[in-house]
C-alpha cells in the first residue's frame, strides 16, 4: 500500500508531466539530438535483436522507443509507455512522422504494469526508473512481465555535481534562495547518483547478472542559452517558478554559465551517467 507521501510524489509527477507535455513535444527534435548518446547506450545495453518484443517505460515523447522500434524490424514490436497520456500523444505523432508501424502506445504506471507475466524479451527505461516512489514495487512488476532470460536496461544520472547542464541553472537559483534541495526520499533525477545504488536495488529484486558502467557522454543543447532557459521554464515547473522570480542579474549569471560551454551553435556540457542492465 503506498504511503501518503508516495501518493503525493506520484500525483505531483502526473501534474508536472501533463502540464509540460506540449512543450516536451514541441522540443522533441532538440532533446532527441541532445540525448542521442544516451539512447545509443541503452540500445546497446538492451542487446536488442530482430523480432524482440520490447516494453519501453517512461518513454516520454518517444525516445528511446522510436530508436528501439527501428532496431527490431521487421517482426519486432515495442510498446512505448508513460505515466501520462499527453506525453504519449506527442510520441505517437513522432512515430507517425517517421512512418513507424511496429510501435504502440499505452499509459502505464511502473508500479502497476498492466501486462501478463513473461510477455517481453526486453524492457528499457531511459532516465525513468528514478521516478516510481516505490522502487522495489516497480522492479518487481518489471521482473514479472519480463521473460525468463530476458534483459532489462536502464540509464540513470550520476551525481548532479558531475552534470553541468543541471548545475549551471540550479546553482545560481539555489544560491539566490529561489530553489531548494528536494527531500532526501523524493524520487528525483539523481536518486541513483550514488555508484552501485541501482544495482543494489536490482539484486534485492532478484535480478541476475547485474552490470553497471559509468559513462562520460556528449550532452549538448542544440541552440542558445536563451533557448535552453526557455525550454527549462516550459518543461520543469519548479525551475519555471524559480526563474520567474529571479532578478535579472541571476538570469544573466545563468546565461554566462551556459555560454562557457558554447561550442559553435550549441552548448556542449558533457554528462556522466550510469548504464545498468540485468537478466531475469
């Protein structure tokens, strides 16, 4: 039974992603470009084969589902899922634009996956496993719907201090008292930033052959500092509220920090992630 706090976190996520879905959809090409190396990493970790049936959790506006769908043609299928329907609506439009017909879409809560036991050859979640309030419940559901011998693959963030695309915004806002650290138990993007923390959860859930690799990857926003600030304002409620309250000098400090990473027509931050995979 979920606690009151867990229920609060989940509802907050539903509200956040539903409100931001239109902006995520509009920025899908840019974010897909920015995150392409993460997508490539999870596809390799999943060890996809033609004909596999894949469940992609927290698929958002379509990645890595779209890339997975192309990898498993002609007989393979992928179900792209997300906690909120508006994100899936954007993903469906993106799949239609690409002419992909081996992908379907379904609203799914990772803590209550509505599929039969042992249905999928592979399960992926790119920057998604951090968000279910009850990690063990989510992993037990993931394991249940995975075939014996099937593989699950995740990517999660290393600590925020090693990911400048976050600190360049959050640092000035926190220094100005406009953004506060989340509660220690909150399901944040950096929930598994401690090395080995996600692998420990997978072993506790009964997965076998658990592997974790740290990767330094390219993570480049394909645009200007002003455009990235607008993207963050549109897609992250807490950040938007802080940015809206920030005095001009704080906004200029954020822009200056971003522009230190200027590389031609993009902001090339680099990022550190963990790529984790395991077998049932």
